[in-house]
C-alpha cells in the first residue's frame, strides 16, 4: 500500500500540492481526482491497519501485565 501510494504521488504531483499546505488554487483533472481518491483510500487503509496493530498490541501488553500482577 505504501509503495502504491508513493507511486501515485510521483505519477500525480497534484496530490502533493493538495496534501501540503500552500497558497493559491489548485485545479485537478478527472484522472487526477480519481488518483487522489485512490491515494486517500490507501492512506485510510494504512491508518486502519496501524490502529488495529496498536489495539492488539495493547491487549497483549495488558494480558502480560495482568498475568504479572497475578490478576489472571
């Protein structure tokens, strides 16, 4: 996903222009808009995976802590 999103940024420089704070208007073509949509979808998917990993890591840490203090 990371490679695909990076490739989209390279292939469509307008994505970086939109994602970074800048001045002035930015216009996009239909093709660029589709690429931006795909890019944002990939970024959301990557964030979801990361959040899920953190969530399950927290459960693992909590289990080991509860076991260490004798709660389970």
